[in-house]
C-alpha cells in the first residue's frame, strides 16, 4: 500500500474541505445535535428576513434615486426630455395641436367667410357664389398654417423653445410631487403637468407674417398648454415622493448595512451561500420593480384621455421619462448577478469547486515560468493577505457605485470589469506563493534522521 507523504501539501479542494470540517467541529463541540440544528435554523430565519428587507430597501432605493435625480432635479429632467424635441411623433402631435388652436382662436373660418362676403358687396362684378369658396380657402389656410408649424417644430430653434418650456414646467412638476406649492405656481387638482405653448405659437405667428399670411395679425395671444403628464394619483403621491426624496441618500447605505447583517447572521460555513442569496434578493427586487414599471406604464396610458394626447405621443412621453429609472434598474440588476455569481463560485459545491480548479490551472499556466522558484516578497504578501485584498476591491467597487450620483449601465459594467481585473491581478501575483512549501534546511534534515545516519553522512 502506498502511504502518502506527510510533507506533501494538500490540494485546494482538500484544504477547503478540511477547513469546513474544522469549522463545523468547532461550532458543534459540546452542543447537542438538536440544539445545533435549532440554532442554525434560527440563523437562517434571521438571514431570510433580512434578505427580504434588503429586497424592499433596494426597490425603494432605486425609486428614491429616480425621484431625486429625474423628477426633482431640473437639469437631469431637462436632459431627459430634450431628445423629445427631435421625435417625429411628438413633433406631429405638437403641430396638430398648435394648428388646431390657431384655427380656433384665430377664427379663420369666419374671417375667411366675412372677407368673401365683403368682397361680393364691394365688388359688383364678383358673384355671391364666391362665398361658397370659404371652406376651400379655410382648408388651404389650415394647410398653410400646418406647414409653417411643422417647419418650426423641426427646426433647431424649436429645441431651444422646448428646453425653455420644460424648465418652466419642471418647477410645477416638482411642486406637485413634493407639495411645496406657492402663489407663483398653479397646481392642477387632477395631477396635470404641462408646458406652455405661448412662446412657440408666437414664433409661428411671426413665421406666418413673414410668409405673407395676412390673417396672422388677427391671431390673438394664445395661452395653450401641452400636457406631458396627467394622473389623478399624482397629487396623492406627494407625501410618498417627498419621503423618498429625503431618504434617497440614506436608503443605499441602509441596503448595504442590512445586506452585511444578513450575511453575518448566516450560520458559520454558510456565509458564502448567504452572499450569493444577497445577490438573488437584489435581482428579485429589480425584477419586481420592472413588473411594477410595466404595470404603471399600462395604467397611465389607459388613463390618458384621447382628446388630451394621442396614444402614440403618450407612449413616447412616458417611455422617455422612464428611461433613467430603467437604466438604474438594469445597473442594479447587473450588480446583483455579479454578487450572486461570486457567492456561488466561492462556495463548496462540486460545480463551484470544478470551476475554481479550472481557474487555478489556468492561473498556473499563466504563471508557468514561476513554478518551482522561491516566491518574491510581493507574491508572498499577496498570498498572505489575499482575502483582505479581495474584500477591499469588492468594497471599493460597491462604494463607487453607491457614491456615483446616477450610475448608468455602462458605469456599472466598467466598474465590474475593473474590479474583476483587479481580483485577477491579485490571484496572478499571489499564485507562486500559494501552496509553496519552503524546502527543509540541511540542519533540519539532519535533525530528523537517526544519529547514526548523521554520522554516516
């Protein structure tokens, strides 16, 4: 029978199993089996409850950051809606509404009919039948006005007007959601948020005048508004949004704190599994938030009256406003998947062990020229402090994402890639010192053999 050499180093899988057995032995020593099972059950119950709380906090934290960054921050809001100025659906909607308002407020149909009537009265050679051309001329005037409005909303000048109008509207939006109203701001009880089209219509009137449209001077000042959002529940949400705004800074840190507590509460030897479950809890929270966004979007579209906005324009508006929220959702979801993967791959399951083994062989192949030599000091230090270095890299990555005001999906991906490269660099540097055993010195070897053998040498 072949007896293993006592000095032969343990394999990574053997060492991991030995450490696990030692931890279980230490935890179970002196305690009855039922008591140990009961204690582990209590710990897992506490971990489960904390993970549920993590999911709730993550759900609320993303909403709170959205409320603060997009709904209550004028610059962020304007940056979000600015691309709408170049959207063809919205341009057509605005052109239709402005044209209809000018035709109605300018009373173009009656003005045309009155002009033809006066023409027949003052010009005897003009037959009264000319008055019947009023509808035709009115239709041509409407087409002419529509062309002028379309030209304006598709010009570079319109983007400036659009931004200015939305800046003014954002103050009203923030006041609606936070309840911070004052005499200078008019808040609709039905939760309507709109932008004023007066400046845009003034530009249309000037354009018509420049084109020789004689009726342009008869168009009065128009205070028409373009509704970008209407929801009776908006006013009811004032208190909730205000609370989320105040908690937006605290919630991300509270989520991390509760997540750390969930991992700590797990039984010893199962904390890597709890770490993986933390990622799953975050992913579930983001999945539920995605469902909530989809349901809320559908309810909003169903509640918009056709006379206020066309279905196509309503979809464009709500989808644009929801872009930042969906971006934050996806960013947190990516982070959650990475956390779950790290927890799983660092566990003791057969598949995780196989993956780590393949990874270790890959590292050995990458550092093949370092095999068998004495590790350098930096390699020994990296091997000795490998776990603290890993924790530091992960902690820095998480803090970057927490302190980054509005992390996009790209920011999350770049942060994760950099963190992964840093972890890989730690493993590559530490690899020559992992499992390395310094050869015994001559004096030690002599001391380990019988004295007669030493004399013979």
